[in-house]
């Protein structure tokens, strides 16, 4: 998803008001801890915020960070200097904006004498695919295909699947598979993911447990935010959602 969003950082329970059923069943997970970073602001985030009525050129996977996004990524680097000792592995999306975010983080930390962390790139952490409407702001979608725009509004973000693309439910399926593989390959390790809002939302949904309700509204994941799950030897427990305190310390990095 390329729409800019904001969040409070609170790890609130995930069950829409009035949703029937009891608490979800915990899914066992042997990771020591999991951190998830959304990439810094991208040039597409800027364009979408301006509500343009024309699609952007190029491929979504090639969209770079904006100047503010680079500043946000360096702020994440300062966070990394403090927390690198609590991490064992980094797994990054292959998209340019995520790779640039990690490169800026790692570069800043290296300049402060922090030893490099092992890095993997996994395709399953890519952003939500939007098919024939790739890089279409909402106004551009409405101008090209009003009926499709109405279908998106009717179904909501979790279930809407653009032609040739993915719904957020589809993203959750591939991210669930990624988390299962990661847990088997790296038990006990403390892992940092660098990805996209769709992938981070999918991580939260997958770790919420068996029978977790799908959200009526997608929880916001701000650019360059941090979410954190802490392991207890049996499962991962959500401790922080969409935190941006590390950006506030940098003054202009939250604009």
C-alpha cells in the first residue's frame, strides 16, 4: 500500500467492536523477538497524499524514498545503534524503498561502530500487489474505472482484490507462510523485518492467533514506524504497534 498513514504506537487488542467469539488461540512461535519496520516515506507516498488524478509512472517495486524518507531512515539508524545488540538477523523486502531504508539504517550504525547484522531478502515481504491499477492513486482509479472504485469502497481494504492484484487477506496468507518458515529456520533468534505497511499489518494478523478477527479498519502503520513482538518461549506477544518516538526525537522527521 502506498497511502501514507499514521498511528499512536499503542498495542491495542485486535477485535472489532461487536465481533462474536472468544479470544484467538495462540499460535506457537519460537522466535526470541520480532521487530518490524515500515520503510521511510516514498515518492509515491508523497504523490498519493497530493491526491493526483493520474497514475504514477514506473513499477511499484522501483519507487524510491523521498528526501524526508531518507531522513526518517537515518533516524531509524540511530535507533539501530541502540538496539543492534538485541538483534540477530535482518530480513528485508526486495522493493527499492525498503532496501534503501535498511541501507541508510545500516550505514548510519556502521559509522557509529556497530558490527553489521546478517541480511536476507525475502520476496514474501514485498508490498501488496495492485495488478492493473499499480501506482494508481484513489482519484486516478475513480477516473479510469468508477465501478471498480465503488467495488473497492464496498468491499473494504481487507477483502478488495484489484484485477491481477492482491487483497490484504492474500498478503496475510503469504506472510503467514513466511513467518512459519522463519520460526523453523531461526528459533530463539531476534529478527528485524524491513518491509511495507501491508506486510506489517499481515504480521500482526498472523501472530494474533487462530480465529483472530479480520479488522473492519486496517490498523495504521506510519512510515518508518516500529512494531515489536517479544517472545516468551512459546509465542510472540505484541508490545508496540506503529511506534514513532524515535522520529519525534529528530524534530522534522515526522512531517
